C-alpha cells in the first residue's frame, strides 16, 4: 500500500515536471506484474496511438517535402542529422532513397552522432558530442535542406546541427515529439509529432520512433512525388539493381503501358533500365532519345508526356 501511494505520487510528479517523452504512461502502474498478452496489447496500442498523431503534422510535412524536392531539383544535397534511435530512423530513410527513387548518392548526406554503427552497440554519450559537426556540415549551402530528428527536441548533437544549418542559410526541417522544444522553434518547417507517453517511459525508440519513421517516409515519398518519381502509386524511378526490383520494373511497364511482359522487358533493355522511358517506348513506339528528351521537358513527370503522346 505504501509503495502504491509512492508510485501514484511519482506518476503525478513526473507527468507535471518532465517532457512528454519522459512522462509515465497512464497504465504504467504494475506493468511488470501483468500477463504477457496484456503487456503486449498495451505496447501495440501505444504504437497505434503514436502513429495516429502524425496526422496533425501533415501541413508541415507537405511544406518540408516541397523544400526537399527543390533541393534535389537544384542539384543540391539533403542532409539528415540525428542521434540515437532517431539517427537510425533518419539514416534508414536516407539510405532507401537511392534504391527506391534513384536519388543520386552525391545528393545525400547522413550525420549520426558517433557515426553509423557497424556493430550491435550504439553509445549514448555521442549525442552530446558536437565537436565534429562544423567540419561535417562545412559544405552546407542555402540550396541544401537539413532534416533534423530528435524525440526530445533538445538533443545537443541535433540542436548544434540545426544551428549550423540556419547559419548557412540551409532550409531546416525539424522533427520532434515535444511541443515548444528548441529544435522545433528554430526550424523552417517544424514537424511536431506529439506522441503520448511511452509505455516504457523515455524509450523513444517505441512510439516516438514509430511516428518519426512515418513522418520521414511521408517526407521522402511526397518529395519523390513532386519530382515525378511516383505514378499511380508505382515507383517509376526505381533503381532496379536486383532480381526483385527488375521484376518490379517490368511489372510497372506492363501496368502503365498495357503491354506484355516480353515487350516490357524489351523496352526496359532498350532504355537501359530507365522505367519512365521504357513506358513511353513500349506504349508509343518512341525511341529512347526522344522519350528521354520529352521526359526532360516535363521535368521527369511521366503522366503529361503520356497524355500528349498516346
């Protein structure tokens, strides 16, 4: 009974004094004493609740995605900066852009506190180390976009990166899970993911991390849509560098051009793997050079070329 009163008081005090990401969950009392299925259900519902909160950030995500598209169109760089589990989320998004949308590696930079881990350990003290950031971000320009991620919105490494970005005139997108946090205050596009307290207090790899992943996926996919790399829900700028993706590319040409697999594959081979050009070649009989020239005129967007040609 004494312990129960102590825990209740601790829950109240923590909820008042700490950041949302450090609050104790309303159902935290006695969590470790519950049946596994009940704990698992609570963990699942925590993830769902976190995901639902991303909807509120849609306007900021849309604006940020436009900024990212402008950066890529200008031949400039997207920089991702974060620490800890937020760094892993940011890095995963950045590393998928080449394969999914053929964004050139030269236009992507990843800055994770302590560097990308090569083993199973991810030291926590590196999120306070900012000494190498000035060098890492030395080439930032006003054409670049810096995507910064921090659950608390106050991680020293991420805050320092955002400050450098602002000082160099880069567009700063800030993703954080605490309202009124420093990172959001200094960002050009503030993506607030106001997720509820974690079932495991402070373990932001859980709900906060889920919301971050969703927001990052939305930003990069919206960016790709603006760039013309998405057509009817298909990744028409895919870098088909393995068996699965080559089959997917062929399927995309079949679907859009309305041709057989054999014709689609022939068009892909003739287009050197360029899916958009292959679609035009298969659907209209255009040569590779003319197909690519028309795509260039439409800034890489397939639909307007198809509508004018078919």
